[in-house]
C-alpha cells in the first residue's frame, strides 16, 4: 500500500519582538523559538503516547496521537499527521501549538468533523532520507542537524503503525500531512514525493528559500549539488512531480523570512494547475504565530475533499 522509499522497511514559546539579524531570523526559521514546553494541560484519556523502537532509525522515537472526543466503533476517521519545527518534538505540536484543543473547538462549532491527529517527532532532519544511519551533523556556520533515513521512517514505520492501531481512513482521501517551519518543509517534501498517499498538505511558515538559505552553510549541507537539491527541495519537487489531486496550503507571517520562498512555491503550483491556498497573515516566525493560526489550518484540513 505504501510506496517504497529505497530503505529497509520495519519498525518557549518566545515571541519575536522585531526582525533582527539574519542569523537570528534563520534560527527561528529553522527551529522555531527555543524549546520550552508549556505545562501539560491535555486530557490524558484523549492522548495516546507511543514510544516506537524504530528499526529504520535504530533509536526510540515518540509519537503522540490525539483522539476525537467521541469515537464511534464502526467509523473510520481522517488522519492528520503534523510535524514540529526543528527545535520541537511531538510534545510541541500538542502542548505549544495546542492543535488538539483547537480541533475540539472547531468540531464543536461544526467547522470540521472529528479527525485523528498524529504528532510526529522528526528530530532536525527536514524529513529526508539523507543518510543510511542516524548521525548528528554541524554546518560550517554552527547549525546542528541530524542525518538519517527519516523519510523511510515516516512512510514505512509511522504510517503503517497508525493505520494498524487506530480507526483511520486508510486511503488517500483520508490522509493529510502538515507542519510548521522545518516541519512544514518536511511535510511538503513527503507529500510531493508520495502524492498518492495524501489528499492535502500544509506548509506553515515552511523553511523555503528561492536560492540559498541566509546562512549558506545550511544550503551547502542540505543541497550539496543540484541533483540532490532536485530530490529534496519542495520548490524543485513541485516543478517535476505529478501532484494532480493534491491540495496545498501555504502561509507565512508578513514579516517572516520565508515569505519569498513560499510565494515562489505557490506560483509554481498555480501555474501547474494544482490547488493551492496561499496566505500572508500578520505576524512573524514564532510558535505563537502557529498556535494563533491553527484554527485556519484545521479548517483547511477538515474541509470535504473533492479530487
């Protein structure tokens, strides 16, 4: 059912007060504000915590699953996979972005129907298959990332696990993926490379740049040559991949460093006739922005899907 990835298949919030130096902007672009999780306030009966001993990554990874308030035994639910910023984890999605509370309120108001929300930690990997084994890497500019088979982990381990364990709609029309900042990049990368698996994808303040990252040492690592960039960069993938039927949502804050990259991606998609919502909202690059806009995101994911 799942496309092969070429790997063996198996098992705080700080507000930016104003735009600063490029290095500071880039840090927030990639990682979001420094990791500082809000006090847990979730209903533990609704939150399923999974510690997955991944054989693809050869390490333990945490997944958090937010369930609807009422589960009907005979009903399959759409599933939204949501990926955090590069400084975050699955807990960031639940506690900082407050995605579960926002979804509950949208359901109560009749804006969307119930859905299962899966928060997936992806380390600082951009969601790529960047190496055969997991290893940390530091760029010449002092940025820290993680290499490894993270695309394979998500496609070959996370998705099959969720669909085997929970009452999800196990076809394209019931699967959605989104993310914030680096997680937005990862979500777009995964959806564009596997469009047959998802009906919708959201890149929320996704870490996209038309040319090089402001810190060019990141581009030197992420895109060591043009061929690899063609295989990784969502902007390049949008030009070459068959994305018919995939619905895309892109947004940034008006003072976000990623405005130009997201605008370029939207232009490419629109020229190809791919359904794409593009928004520039007031705000900058912060978890507060993501949390504030979450109801808008969920309205997109929860709308009836028509190919």
